[in-house]
């Protein structure tokens, strides 16, 4: 296993210059999640419009390169997409990380492909999935609060 | 050559052992991993505060037991049963001598430090602690010397209070002790050596002060007993807990030392075989100490392995081990402090070979991953001390921890790779 498979340029770029990092407007309660293994922390702000489209997403937090880069990639991936479509992507990512789904599903989603490297480092999978668990919880929360 | 002072004790300048010879006793230290471009990475094991490696002598003793002595203890009339019982009880005596207990009856076998502390919280605490009573801990405790007391406090209505540590150097602010002790203080339980800072706490003075107020003291010796000469009569601690696997012994075996008088007044821990005297359907009497606390078939091979580990440590000499590790640690600290952007947590004047650090902005998990890719094993995380991390306002640290089989060239290799990590993650030295 080569270290560069984990810390691909895409990952390091996102880590050093995270996209959508900062406080933002939210249409429902913010989600906060911790990864106690690493001490990673993420807070997610989701703005979903009446047509179920993710208008904006921002995150804050601190953590290792993998967790922060994964969060940055996640925000880029879901912005402007319909909630239903995002849910499918989330399941693709989490499924691939658990080894239950084809990792090749991630190939068509831009920078998501960089997360495939994490799968070879099982201890770091939790770092990579933190943001994706957060967005899944966030969407569910927004839907519950709408009702 | 200078004398080295550990916790107020001068260690004479001793002739040290040959570390390369020592390393030959540890088969696992010859492990190699495949690195990038078909390179071979030798293991550099710097995670000794988590667990230590085992010399061949320990592995042999355990295998000998299973090949030639295996039977249940204290029950069988047959020859193997006699052998097993003798080997198990000899191990208890061996451990008793190692820490200079008054009697082997003061040595209770447990699964490790955690179980030993839980045993005291359960068997001593439940009987002798009531609502409003106070237990004094410190802010630098491992979760294993915190959660058992939280559970006890929840059950009994007792109050936990905490001796603070200094954020600047990780020493215990022992000056607060006098004002924290009052007529409701029932027990003080603190770590002898911090698993995060490496601080060796001034426990002698603490114990004396506590005893002036007739308060018993429990020491968490998980990090101290493997690295420092330990004399429980000289320390005069009332309880001491430690783990076999952190001192070249196997996992699954540990020790609770307790003064016999205290052990006598305690209730049993778990119920079952071995811990009983006579049993009726509706009642039972208890076996004598220490057997009262050892329900069920114990980890016989583990106890034998631990005794073999102690033989090994004694052969090297605990004072020599301390002295060598002090030299190694002093060297590592001086080299690490030369790296710009290096923050070291724990700069106590008396400290052991545990170094927690944060370099630049590199998250400890990324640091540990990078070092692992070079064959260096360190620990990253909160080290089971979340309240301590919260006080320092950091999520985690990277921790390198040494044992007597580590070498100066391994430290050099670590330093070199810490510098490389700065380049890899692009944080330069600014």
C-alpha cells in the first residue's frame, strides 16, 4: 500500500483549500457529528428549497485530511442536486466504503473518485464517511422538520 | 556522567545493557513490511505506552505451561493440577517480590489495570463510600481511573473532585491538595505516570499528606510499574494497579496490589468458583484473600507469562531500564524541540518516555498514517483521556512512547520522518 493512494492530490487539495467551508444559511437544524476515533468534528448547514433542491451547503469543523477533504468533496458533489439524487449518491459512497457496493459507482462523480483510495486503509474509512453520515442525517432532519 | 533523578530518587550511574542483544530476545522486532517501490521497512515500534512486545523467554514460559503443566488450579488432586497450582502461586510470589509487597496475599490477579481499578471501586467503594463522600482524582487520568469512580458516584451519591494539572507543562498542581482534602474525602486515586504527558507525579508526598488525614491512596501504575523501580512499602500506597502487557507480559493479566487489611474488609468482586469458602443454596462464605477476588478459572498461563516477564525485567534491572529510557527520552525531546512548529504536551521535570506532540497543522491521524508508511508505529488520538484533551483544547495528539529495546537510531529515524511529514503535507515549517 502506498501512502499516495490515500493522500491523492485531489484529497490534499481539498484539505488545504476546503470548498464551502464556513458558516452558512440553513433551512433546518444544523447537524453536528463527531468521529471519536480521530477526534474529527463536523457541523453541516443545509439549505434546501421548496423544490427539494440543495441550494447551498456549508460546513465547519476540524479533523484529519481525509475527513476534511471528504466533507469538501461532498459539498461540491451535492450542491444544486435534488435531494432524491443526493440520497442515492450518499448510499453509493457509504455502500462502497463498507465494501457492500461497487466502488466504480464513484468514478462518474468528479472528485469522489479520490475517496476510493481510502478503502485500502480500513482504519480511515470512518474519517471519510463522517461528512456523508452528516449529510444523510441532515436531509432526514430537514424532511422531518418540514412535516 | 551525570546522575539521573527520578521522582526525587537519585539513580546511580549504572553500566547499561547492550540494546542490540536485548532486541534479539524479541522476535517481533525483526518484522519487516513492504514499502513503496519494493523497498523493505523494518519495524520501528514506538507505541509502548499502549502495549509492549514480548521476549522469547515469556513466550517459552507460556508454551511450557501448556505443554507440561496445564490443569485447573486449586482443585485437582492429580499431578498436573499440583504443577499448575504451584506455577500459578509461584507467579504470585514472584510479583509480590518485584513490587516488594509484605505478602503474596496482597497480590490479586485481574485482567489488567482497568479491572483492578473497577475491583476497588466495586468491592471497597460500594462498602465504604456513601452519599456526599468525596473521591479525589486528577484531571489527567486515563478513562480507566475515571469511569469506575463515575459509576460508583452515580450509584452512591458520592462526589468526584479533581486535582488540576498545569496546561503549560502537564504537571499535577499538587499545591491544591491541602485545600481539596476535607473530612468527607474517602479516597485519592491518581496515576503515577501520565499516559499522555509522561509526567511522573510526586506520589510520595501526596501519599504522606493523604495519610496525615487517614485517607487511603490508590495508584494507577499502568505506565509506571513497567518503567520505574516500584516498592509499595516505600511508596506506602494502599492500592496499586498495573497491567502485564505493558511490561513484556501477555495481555489478559494484570495485578491489584492492596494492603492486606484493606483487602480483608472488602466485599468480593465477582461470584463463582474459587472465591468461596462454603456454599449453601441460600448463602455462602468467602475464601481468604486474595482468592476472594478471583472467581472462576484465572488466566493461569497469563500469570506465568507475567512472572517470566518480571524475571526478564529484573535480569536487566529496573534501575538500568529507567536510566536508559531517561537518556532516550532526553535525546528525543531535544531533537524534537529543534523542529519548528513542534508542540510537545508535557514538559514536567520528572517524566518518562511518553511524548505527545502536534506538529504544524498536521492532524495526528495523518501524522500517524505517514509514520506508519515508513514502518514507524505510534499512537494518534485522545489516548483515553478526553477530559485532558478538552482542557488542552486539542482534539488529539500523536504519541511516541519508548521502552528499553528502542534505540537512539530509531529516534533519529523518527525525527527525520517528522521533518518529511511537514514537507509531505505541505506545511513547511512556517
